[in-house]
C-alpha cells in the first residue's frame, strides 16, 4: 500500500511515517509515492497492451522533473501545452519524439522550438493555428506532423470548468470544419497528417462519453480515408477520474475493452493523455495546525498550508479528504473549517470536516498529486512548498522549499 495507517495509528507514505517526513523537510510539504505513480502509469499501459499504443502523461497535472523522469524510464510519452513543459520533459531526460503538443494558443516561437526538437505531433485546435504552423514549418524547411483536435460535442457530465468536449467550449474543431482542415494539411508540403485527437473533459467517471466521442472520430476518420487521407494515430485524450470521496473511477480494462469494441479491426495506434489518474492519488499535502479558533457558530483549524499552495477547493469547490496524521489524540470531534493564513475568505482547504484535532498536530490533505503543486502561487508572498518522493524506506527531496529571497529575485527598483 502506498498510503496506509500503520498499527501505531500513524499515516505512512510507503514505509515512512508522515511525522518523520514533516520533521525532516518541514510543512507545508507535498509528498508523492513512487510506487503509486508507477503503478498508475502501468495500469494504462497494460490496459492498452492489445494494440499499438502510447501513454502520453499530461504533465500539466504534475510537472516535477523527478516525476517525469520516473515515467520516462517506464517508456512514457508526454502531452505538453507549452515550451516550458517541453523544456521540463527535456531536462528530465525523456524522449522528445514521444511528445504531443496540445493547447489552443501555441505561439509561432513555441511551434518553432517544438519542431526543431522533433516532437511526435502538434495537436492543432483551429484553422488559424494550422496556418501559423504551416508558415513556421515552411520557414524552417521542415514538415510538421499534425493531429487535428476534434470537438466531438459530447457531454462528459463533469464540472463546467473542466468540461472541454462540448461545442460551446473553446477547444478543438467541429467534425464538419475538420474535413477542410485535413484537406489543407494534405495539400501543404510542410504539413503531414499523422493523427486525430480529442479530450472531452477531466474527472470523468463514465465510459459512455468516451465511446460516443470515439464513434464520432471514427466516422470522420473513415470518410477522410475514402478521400485518401490516412489517420495513423487516434489520441483519445485523458480525463479518467479518481476517487476523492466516493466517486467510482472508471475501470481501465473495461474502458480499454469498450474502446476496442468501437475500434474494431482498424489499424491505428492509440494514444492517451492521462494526467490526474496517474498522479492524483499518488500524493498528499502535509500541513501543521497552527491555531484552533472556536466561536459560537464555527470552529476553525488554521493550518500552515493555504490557497496559494492548493487552490482547488477555492477555485472549483473541490473536495479533498483531510485526515489527521496520527490517530485522533483530542477526544472530541468538532465541525471544522480547515483554513490557511492567506487574507481571503476563499482560503480554505476543506469545510465542515468532523475532526478531533489539537494545535501543532499534522494533517494530510489527500489526493494532492494532481493539479495542486502545479497550480500553486506566491500569493501573499508565500514561498512555495517543497516536494518529496518516497520510494520504499527512502525519501528524496525533488523540489526544495522556495526561499523568501527567491520570491523577489527577479524584481528591481526604479533608478
Ligand atoms: N489532455 C488535454 C488536452 C487536457 O486539456 C487535459 C487536462 C488532459 C489531457 C489531462 O486530463 P486529466 O487526465 O488530468 O483529467 N485543474 C483542474 C483540471 C484541469 C484539466 C485540464 N486539462 C482540476 O484541478 O481539477
């Protein structure tokens, strides 16, 4: 078990007690389990083993170099959305020929860099972007490999901020306009049709929208095929949900089987771009209770982590479990809002949690491996937390805690 409560009542990450990690590295502290990350990646790889496939980890979920390096060693590809992410994949020593480049607003400079690094393909999201890519490729005397991101107009039934496959979303090209886009690629000597992609949303718990989206993509593929345009890979995006509370995550083998049934005997490589489901439940955020504050209406636990460290609750009303690291020492459970030191009422990590806690004790915010550290900021001039990976009985600091000096190192005074 990557995360478990041992007989002494203390929460462990692999073989290390959370209190040991906190005293060694301080809090707030992000802790990831190597085992959990690797197992989650392998689950995708093995579910897809019946076909040529590539698991391209979406590093927007957690882009720590050590995480990328571990996945790269397993053979992972990567889904990037900026040259910053491309530079991370490179710095982590991973294979750039397994990189797919998503995102609606790639700049010509970003395109040029990615082209010269020899990425696997550009997931293009508009005709205007296609024109820009053609210009960049022609200026470099190169041929850009292209996949068109299709907006299949399916409802993934997820939070409106993280739903991406409906026609009112800004993502992708509708199935009708896509035909013209593919013709344009086929007719341009500096562009090459390689694939077709979609990504319909995040934290999905149902297979049906994936099936619907794939059917729509295949219909388009088949009609392009009749026009002599061959799609070599189909990229189904990411989005597989995880259990934060009581969600029933998608069983990957059933999901792969469902995709397989729709694909039939088509000869095509399958790409997936999972982010959250690889790292989400492979990490937690350790935080120390600074003060308890009780009033007639409310109990507050003021902790040393804040919305700048973990913004999901404030931004999406996301729910992440918050548990004491040691089995309850205080006797009585009270209803707490777990809040940080930032001067905003939105600065909470959890609301209405029944907890028996005391000042100075450690809490763990669970499911904090994805979209947590990467979305952190320096708001209120708070240095960003450190990140640690536990590997069995060893722990490695993979990002040191930011210092106060680093906060304003790039700033200067007027003469
Ligand atoms: N591919 C594309 C093109 C994407 O836009 C995304 C996520 C992924 C793959 C990976 O999706 P995943 O497997 O992680 O669901 N910050 C939000 C989630 C935003 C997801 C954005 N796109 C959150 O904290 O819930």
